[in-house]
C-alpha cells in the first residue's frame, strides 16, 4: 500500500500542470461565458445554460493522457512496477474526481445564491447535472469527471503500448464505431426509442451510474494493457 501511495504522489510532482492548468482553462471559459451572458441577448433567456464547464473535463482528460505517457516511463525508471503505478494512478484519479466534485458543488451553490452570477447563467452544472442536494451534486459532478479521467488514462495506455499508430487507430476506430452505431440506429429508425429510454432514466442514473460504469469498464480494459507497456 505504501508503494501505491508513493505512485499516487508522483502525480503531484508538477501540481501546476495536474491541478493548475485545468482551473486556468475553465476560468478563461467561465470569463468568456460571463461576458457573453451579460453583453449579448443570450443572457435574456430564463434558465439558460452553456456547456462551457466541459473545458474543465476535457482538460483533465488531456492531463491524464500526459500523466501516463510522461510519468509511467519515469516511474518504471525508479523501479515502480506497472501494476503499482496503475493502482496509484487509479487512487489519485478517485481522489481528484471527488475533489472536483466538491469544488463544482460549492461553485454551483454560489451560482444559485447569486442568481447565476447576477445574470441567470447556469454554468457549473448545466441542465440535468444540477440537483438540489449538495452531496448528490458532488456525485453528479464528480462521476462524469471520473469517467473523463479514465478515458484519459486509457488513451495514455494505448499510446504507451502502441505508439502514435495506436493513438490514431483508437481515434479512427472510435469514429468508425460511433459513426456505424449512428447509421445503425438511423437505419432501424430507433432514435425515438433511444430518446425515450434516456428520458425514462433518472437523473442519478444518467449523471452518476452510467459515468461510473464507463469508468469501471475502461479501468478493467486498460489494466491488462498497462502491464504490457515497455519502457
């Protein structure tokens, strides 16, 4: 367990990148959205929201791609096993997802108390991602972050295992898979049924259950891959 904790602390070697950059990016996005909401007709809409907070999620995803591609070779160089590094990374990922969930829940509370920063803006928890319970808000914001983190870890593992060819193969394969899935659903004329299924699910299932399941799936798939990575 000590070795796993040491591996987790590797992600704090450069906190400016692991913690600072995501907040810098989302702060810029937030400032832009505040300006748009207060200087354009967009702010006249009641209950309006944007997807600007996704800047935080995607930036954290990229940070974890780089964490695997940059830190794993260093960890192996100082005799940290691939398994230990992965478990440490997963531990840090869980803690960081909780941290972001708490931070966003606090920002949502402030946003609601200030009537959307004085302009009716719903930024930090858009649409179904906003709930009335603070602790549920932590999960609603944190679970998708955990999924984004493990997507980043999985992409980093693919890159370390197969190089640039593997990364591009993953991107192209994902486009083909999801494009083919869209064609299949269209061919079956099933978009209405799919929309009905999603609308029948609870907000907790959509914002907590499904992201957590995705994170677990990627974790299980990427673990065997990282054990075959070569320095």
